[in-house]
C-alpha cells in the first residue's frame, strides 16, 4: 500500500510503501475487550461491523459539520435561532450515541441470567445513569483506539529527516470533544 506524505522539514512530498503484512500482524495481536462491569451487571459489547462504522462515521460527520456551520452563524448574531438549532443538533448527537450503544451491546449478564432482548436492553440504556454512559463511552473509545494503526517511521529521501506517518482506519471520531 502506497501512502503520500509531506516531509515536515523540507516540505517535499514522497510516496512510501507501507508493509501491510506488518499492519495485519499488529491488528491480529489486538484483543477486543468486550466486558464492562456495571455493579451487579456485566455489559457484553461486540465490535462494530464495517458498514456500521461507516454509517456512524457519516452521521457523525454530518452533525459535526452542522455544528461548525452553526458557530459561523453565531458570529453573525442570530441568537434565538442558533440556540434552538444548537439544541436540536446536540439532541441528534445524543441520539446517535444512544443508538451506537444499542448496536454495540450484545447482551447483559445479570445475576438472574443473560438478557438478549433488544427492547429490554434499549429501555435499560435509556434509564441508565451518567456513570454508566461514561463507562461505556470510555470502553468504546479505548477499543477504537486499539484499532488505530501504529505510526510508521519514514525517512525523507530529499533531506534524510525522520518523521512518522499516522494511519487511521477512519478520520473522524464518534464523540465530540465536550
Ligand atoms: Zn525532507
């Protein structure tokens, strides 16, 4: 796989070959941590499928774009309009995170046994407290980070400067910075 990269020292752009077998080797060593302890309950999550990742990335991208367009409007001074629109976008982001959780949870282990019923799980998520949301968010982010590929060291052929190429599976993040 060839990747173009600009040297931060001399600004020349060169193609580098990334060894895919090394990348695959790295990925195969990553373990997917699928358990979240939640008091008496254990939440079992599963990795997202490729089309699910794509779906959430596109949704997230749209919403982030709407937010940045909104902050441009804000500087033009339409206060009432922007607050209403902002609330709507934040609601949509919250809903997207909720469906991300719903999709990610495989089942819940309770002292009485495993619960697989999707409707029950969704209802349970909606009634969960902040702490739970924080935990599952952290876990999903940690798992996602693991799937980012290791940086590749390259040497610029023009000036011999060493730099790193960052390779990610996707460019956007599921969660905003707030
Ligand atoms: Zn260079």
